[in-house]
C-alpha cells in the first residue's frame, strides 16, 4: 500500500513568487494535515482538511492557503513568498476526523531566495 | 488552548543507557497523546500512542504512560541503541475539540557506542 506522497521533493522560488505543494493521502484516508518544519521552530500546524472542508487552521497569515479535492488529495499554496517561508513542509493523512493517528509523507523542501 | 512542552535537547547518551524524555501537555478536553520519531533525512513515524488516562503505549522497547493527574506523557526506554538516534516529538490531538495534531518542539537524541 502506498504511503503519503508529496510533490515536488524540492522547490526553489524567488521572494514574492507563489509556491504550490501537493499531497496524496493514503488510500481511504479522508483527513489531510499540513505542517511547516522550519529550522529551530519544530512542527507548526498549518491546515487541516477533512472530507473536502477546512476543519482547522494554524496561526499563519492568509497567504498560506490550501484546498482538498474530491479524491482527498490536497494542495498547499503560499503566495507572496518571503525568505522566512523556507522550510520543510510536511503533509500527513489519517482515516477520518475522529482518528488522528496520522501518517506522514517525506515532505517538500521549499527554499526561497 | 492546547499545547505540548518537551524537555530541551540535545540528549546525549551512551549505548545501553536509560532514556527519559519529558513531555507535559495542556488541553481543554480529553486528548489522545502520541510520540513520533524522525530519523535523519526521513519523515515522521508514529512510535506509540495512548488514547485515555492510564493507558500505556509501547513499541520497539519504548514506553509512555498517559498521566492525567500530572498532565504528562514521558517517553522511556531501558537500554538505548545507536540506531535510536533521532528527533523525538511529543504530540496531542483532540478531534472532539476540532484540534489536529499539535507537536512539541522535538528532542534530539544522540546515542554513541
């Protein structure tokens, strides 16, 4: 069974540009979570989608947004990139809203120059 | 609000030493508690979990007991190996309260032979 897959693995963008990160959950999982792992800051919760709806949002500015598609895959969009957005972005999935045993992908390393 | 506090690292031990990584939490409801591990260059993996008070999670020789009275979920292992060197994250979730996984800042463990 395939695990959580994220693409691309690495992404280099220029300050002010937009980045789009993608995540495919484990088959049958309806919940998708996004986290930012910046150096020295641990894992910061970004967004939680379940059944196509946004369930919760972390303390990030509105230029961080996302969506979940009918097949439960998800996109994270970061607009007006800033240097501080450079981080590892991790996606996780779980079987449903009440089951939060989450399985993580390998992440997308975003570098803003 | 919900939060997780972990002991500061890094923790440096010799092989076969006893390991304790402290974790305390603050939650408004009845959260589930988790330990995740991140090996160098890899994504996060679920190590163990406990879903209610007095539950003990265990895996690969690691154990943690959900202590409601002290709001703690300390990770222990009786005899660490070099292969246990990784970053360990304590986390909680409270889906009833609409809370996705919230992580502590992580504790780096280095085990030398």
